[in-house]
C-alpha cells in the first residue's frame, strides 16, 4: 500500500493521517484533521510493517521527516 500522509500536532501529540492509494488529484492541503500540519509527504508500507517515507507537500510547503516513519508505524501497530 502507498499514498500520501500528513503528520498533525494536536496539543503536543503527533499523529498521522494517511490517504492510501490516492490519486494525485487530491492535494495534501485537502487532508483535514485537528491540529496543525507539521510534516507531509508520501509513504509505502511493506512487511512487518516496514514504512518508507519520502518527498514533500508542495501545497502545504512541508517536507517529510525521518521520524515520520516511526510515527506512522506506531499508529498502525497499536
């Protein structure tokens, strides 16, 4: 599975919002959630789950961060 993601900060808690298998006509800035977006990019999920992240959001002017993979993994495995 792959798609776009945005990490939001809500009262000090960072959490991901994933848009799997989305077409590229949906912008990162259309992903709405509580809190402020702090990073964004693209993801793919392998086995275990092994998360790969890359890129940036042009619409939000945010980059992916190395720690985003860990945040996404934590939320998928809880």
